[in-house]
C-alpha cells in the first residue's frame, strides 16, 4: 500500500532544530541530517506499515546514520502524518501533546 506523507509543521521545526545542532558540531553534518530525514520520509510512502505501533497509534521510523533520531507518525486512512522528528531520549510528553492536538 502506498501512502501520501504529510509532515506537520512542528516536525519540520524539529528537523531544522536538530540540523542546526549537528551543524554546530561539524560543518556539513546538519545538511547530512536533513538529507537522511528526507530519505526516510520518502520511504514512509511505501513502508509506513512496516514499523510497529509504539503507543497511541504512533509509529517510529529510525533515521539511518542518526540512529537515536526517529520519525514519529500516525496513519490516517491513506495518509501518514509525521508528528515529530525526535531524539529517542527526549521526554515523551512533547510527543503525547502532539498526539492530543491531532485528536
């Protein structure tokens, strides 16, 4: 099954924030992070069901090369809504708030 993938604005902001952090550590690493995020987002269109549900219908797709980061998303009919792009050790409360916002 193929899905339409929609990245919600807070998730875009998450990715940019992480890219800025990585760029501050090493020149070019922020761009590398964003490229890996884009590849993972594109792959979700085909493999969205592959990743198991973590909680409250939220699934997590790891980001290759940045293994502590994941794309957190929900499936709604034929769409994937990307809620967050978080480091795995980030407090889950922020993700729970986003889930509540989309209902």
